[in-house]
C-alpha cells in the first residue's frame, strides 16, 4: 500500500446506502468527513437525497471500479446484502448476491490500494454448535441460514484478503439493530423495530417470534458509534480479522412489551411465531464482546429502558409531523 495514502484526503463510498444501517451511517460519515467526501450508492436513487449519490449494482464490478476511480475513493463500506429471513426465500440467489458483491468489493479494493474496507457480519454466523449464552468471539460457526453461511464465509474471505494482500478489512458482527431513523427489511430481528411503530400508532402488534425468544440487540446510535470506532482504531490494534462480536443488550419480545406498556398500558400483542422463530432459536441469547472491548475499547451505552423511551419519543414526533407513510417518514 502506498505511503502517500496517509496524506490523501479521505473519500468514502457506501454501497447499500439506502438500507437500515446504511442510511444512518451515511449521515454519520458525512458529519465526520464532510458532505462532499461521502459518496452514497445503492440500486436505486434515494428521493430527496441532496448530496452525491451514484446508482451502483454491486454485482457489477466495473461499475464499482468506475465510481472508485471517478471520486478517488479511499475507503469503502460495503453494506449491501440480503438478510436472514428474506434470504431463505431464494437461498442460491442470496448466496450469489451476498458473495458476488463482497468479492467485487474486495477485488476493487485490492486493485486500487483502498486504504480501509468495512464489511458487516452478523450474529447469524452462529448456530447450534455455539454456546447460547455469552457466545464467545471464536465460537464454532455452523449457521443454519444462507445469510449466516454467506457472512461466515465472508468473514473468512475478509481475513484472507488481509493476510494475503494486506487489505485493511474490518468487520463487526451486528446484533439486531433498533433505530427510529430507518426501517429494517428482511431480517429476523426486524420485529424489535416494528413493535415500536405499532405502539406509537396505538395498533395491535402481531409478533412472529415467541414471547421468550431472547436475542442480542443494539440501538442504532451504539451500532454507528461501534462502526466508526472500529474504523478509527489503529491498524495494529485490530487483532481479529474475521469479525468482532459486539453486544448491546439482550431481550425477548415479552420484555420489550413490558417496557412499552409502561408508556402504553393498553398495548396489545399477539404471538404468532412463523419460520423466523426457527432461525431465532439457533442464534445466541447474549454475546461476549470482550475482544472488541480489549482491542478498540467497545462499550454500549443504551439499555432497554433508554432505547424504549428514545424510540417512542422520536417516532411520536415523526408521526405527528407526517402521514403514516413509513418510507417518507424515515430520516
Ligand atoms: C437479521 O435479522 O437478519 C439481521 C441480522 C441480525 O443480521 N438483523
């Protein structure tokens, strides 16, 4: 890698910038590096987005290369993927898309001496072979969804590019992410966002998981801060080149319902578990994130109570201002 990179300005490309995490991370990166140094990209343009946006289908390596050269990109955040529940509808297509887009990004990074790359992994890499409580970073990985298999393989490819080519790829295994700014899509943990929307709209919630299905979750602010802190850490401190476990908090649907009922005592919930319960039953209940704490100082700030009060306050304000059209209410 060229030594001049240290003196070059940082230009970030986000692939998958319209997604739940991508849309919020894009704003955080613009605050950090300046609006003109952040290139948002996705399959479709985002209505009302004011800064630089490029249409990129990440299965097309030439298109990624073109944008990297055009803007002299120095860092890539590759967030595009098909998630756990959606992925089960078309397993082979999910594998193709998740892996092809990752290989394309890694190859463009290698060929263009990209300074740093971020690749998100997930708690979906774990399966029955890992302890359910306090799942360690180096637990056995036997994922049972195609999304989990693609993330476990992706982590190893990330490490391969680091070991073989010195590419500075960094990764986090996200728990379910809960935020008011954007909507999740196609995940098993999505219920934990939807439930707050229903509470604020004073509608009944149908939960696709069992009431005691405890899963690791994280508030969006913590998830974004973790990503920025990992990417800021000195290279020599990054001891894990597959992916870091990070914990926020763990809760079950029954626990979040109890918390919401402190503010909405009449909130009604019906439990109607579907195939997503099967997926959730193989994922950890809680996560050991001591490697992330030791290497780059990770510490979550939000618990269930603060997540609930923030979600409800922010969503109430959004719904008050606008219609019930969720897409137009976000960000
Ligand atoms: C999903 O539920 O698929 C995602 C994840 C935990 O990676 N939110």
